């Protein structure tokens, strides 16, 4: 027998409301916190990289909490509309920050394409989250309280997956920066006055030159220097590397290693090059390529401050 004051139907939202974080959620945030901390550590004091990691972490934390509050808020509550605005704003900020991080080191035409995709994602999310949902009415909103939120969030984050390192069994996740690194030969050159690469994907913390600078080669031809950044991937940690248009192989200048960091470069008769500090500690090495010529760098960890 049912008591007079007992509701015939229980509100599933009310039953789930007020719960704390599950152990799976806590584990996920612990993993996110660890990865963010490692990213800050690997940035070696780069203020821009640290700011990006901190902003992304805080944004994701706030976004997750807004999603949980949205799920647990009754469909008729006015608070629900405020939460939708907050969720869309946070996803938009996250999209803009990741798009900027991606586009800053790409050619202009590719930058335009990337920003156009980001704009379409933001506008599409706004339509799906506000205009389309309002036409459907509150009944649909009550039936599927958070499916559209998850859809919008997945659309925002999906284009960013290809920037993540490759994981076992997921070829699609391979980072194009790893591909660029594996396809580039870094040649230790005693005639070059500065480090240089031709692929912008090789550079972290890229700072463009506006307008581009010109460098004159020995034969009188000019090269466009588009900006400067740091090679910091795999076995390489090399600051102050110029992006030079049309360059195929990367150049590592022994002059720059000596003048900026006091490193000694020694070429031996057996085809081995060693890069050492003044105290003899070896920080880099190269091997002569008998087929294509040139001392190809195998590893180099330049000590000292980051990009100047």
C-alpha cells in the first residue's frame, strides 16, 4: 500500500543529485594532474607553455563540474540555462586556445583553414546547444539531460586528437611533429652561422618575424627567415632555431653552439662527431652519413637557458 504523501514516480535527477566524485573520476583527474605537471616540467620555464597548460587544466576542471551540475539540475530550473552558457563559453575558450597553439607554427593558408574549422565548431555548438534545443522544447531536454552537452564537447575536442602522441593500437593518434622529426636530418655544420630548419612542425614556442628577415647565402641568393623557436622532442633539446623557408635538412651551427653556450664540437677521423661542454661532459653526438654526406645529429641536449 502506498502512503498518501509518497510520490508515485521518483525523479531520477533528484536521486542522483548531490553525489560526490566517483573513484573513476578521481583517477581521471589524478592522471590529468600528473600529465599537466609533467608538461610544465618539460617546458623548462617557458612562460607561454606553462600558461597554456594551466589554462587548459583549469578550463577542463570547470567544464567537467559544470557538466555534472547540468546533469543534476532539474530541467525546469532557470539555473540550467546559466550552466549552458557557462559550458558553451568554456568549450569555446578551450577550442580557441588549442587552435592557437596548433596554428601558430603552420603556414598562413593552413592557419586560415584551421581557424575556419574552429569557427565552424564554435558556431555549430552554439546552434546545437541553444537554438536547436529551444525549438525542441523542454520535454526533450528533460528526456536526455546531457546527451547534447556530451555531443558538443566531443565535437570540440575531436579535431585535437591528432596532436596527441601515438598510442599502441591507434595509428590515427600519431603526432605529426613526430613524423616531421623522423623525416628530418639534422646536419652538424661548421659553416652555418645559426641553427635552422624548414619545417615549422619541428619548432616549439615559435615566434614569427613580421616581416620575415632576409639572409644572404654565399652564392648571393636570399633566404627568408620566418621566425625562431626551439626543437624539443625525442633526443633533441636545441634552443634558438630559425625557421628558414625552403630548407630541407636541419642545420646545427657549431658557431652558434660555441658562441651562445660554450660548447665544443670535435670531428674525428672515424666519422664520429662529439659535442661537449668545457668540462668534457658530452651533450651531443653525430655520425657521418656515408651515403648522403654530412654529420647527422643523433642527439643533442643543449644546456643553459631556453630560447632568448
